[in-house]
C-alpha cells in the first residue's frame, strides 16, 4: 500500500491492525529489512502521565532490535493534552535514538490533527475524514480482509461462548477417567483436512477429546509442529473454533496454539487476543509466554523457519 496523505494513513491503519484502534498509539515503521507495525494502549487514570514512559519503551525496544530508521505515529484519543504529551516524549526518545519521526497524527475517529499542535496548514477544529469510501478500504474489502470496529470486537471472536460450549462440557463429562489414548497430531491432522475443505467445525466430542489430550506433556508441541507458513491461517481458524468452546480451566493449551498459529499467519492482533485468554487462565503457560515475547519484540513469523 502506498500512502501520501493523513487520510491514506488513517484508512490504512485499521486494515493493517484488523480493527479500528481506540485509546492507542499506532506505530508504522520503515527502512528496516523487516518492517513491522505496532499498537500500544495509551495509559489512563491518575498515573497516565507517568505510564507514558512505559509506552515509549515498549515502542522503542523493537525499533532498536530491527534497525528501523523511520517511524510514523498515529494517536487515537479524544484527549488532546495526553496526546500532546505523548508526542513530546515519543519525539524526544526517538530523536535521541537517531530514528526519524516522519509524522505524528492524532485522531478522535472523526477528525485528525497534527500531533504537533498549532501547525498553520491545519485548522484548529481538525480535518474531517471518512475512511469508509477510501480506496484503501475498498481494496481491503475486495481482498477479503475483515476490519472490525474495535479491539474489543476482535477479542470477542476468541472469547468463551457458553452456548457453543454447552455440548463440549457435556462431552467432557462423558469422557472416561484417565488420559485419552491416541496420537494428538494425527487427530488434529485428520480434523484439519475436513476443516480446510470448508466442512463443519470440529464436533463437541472432538473438542472435548482435544482439551483433555492437550493436558499431556508433548501433545501441544505435536499440534504446534503441524503449523506451517502455508497452513497457519487455517490452523488459526481451527483453534479459534476450539477456544470459543473451551471452559477456562482447559483453555490455556488451545489458546496458546491459536496464538502461535495466528502469529505465524501474520495476524499479530489476533495472536495478542489469544495470548490474553491463555495467560489469564494460566499465567505461566510456556507457549503462551513464548508467543507474547515474540509479539512484543515484533519477531517476524518467518524467523521460526530460520530457527528451525
């Protein structure tokens, strides 16, 4: 995508993120061998100003790690004072790090302003914009890229659904005591054939079997080992189906597998939502923590192939 104006940037960011950010700083990067884009929540509450330093650090660390030379910031907030202070600290820190800040923009979702106020070429009330009819948005629609209205909407796609889970809970209760027998990787591989062909999502008995089986050491690794760059998106879809039907005590493993598959598919935003669900249930989950680390450090998905 090529951007030339603030309207172009504001149309592109939701497409890149997969949702329309709120109360966030979005950073677009340029000039690195592997450019990346990042979003961090703007702090709220009485300690917001003190917490801005953490926001700056979160954004600057992967910039250093990947050799980024230029960045562009978009701040999504109605709080002009907080935005101005955030821009001031970002500009100071990134200039000290010899990283060029190409532009800073603030938006409330309806109008945009330059991040540095009092620019003579921008009216005080802001510049109205509408991304709905923008060519970038139209291109995304044609390409089948869904853009949700908020991160909360994205998180809801991996949230527990009691209605969907009812049959899984019953199937779990019907399982015999002890560990399930069978090859987890083979079972996942078989289910993925049907799922990839567009057939029905895994049935309740299959989800229940997987949730019990994934409690065993090595089972999760076997399932993760099936994820490749070519099929990562399908695995992310499959594990999304499982996660939505997983009771909290058993959700850590499938949520970690979803996070891993989403990262390898290049869908960092969905990966973070899955990491949140995983670590909320099991804060020390090793795969969940691993994916959280690679996402925070903006490690590109193909680095897994390099590692292998």
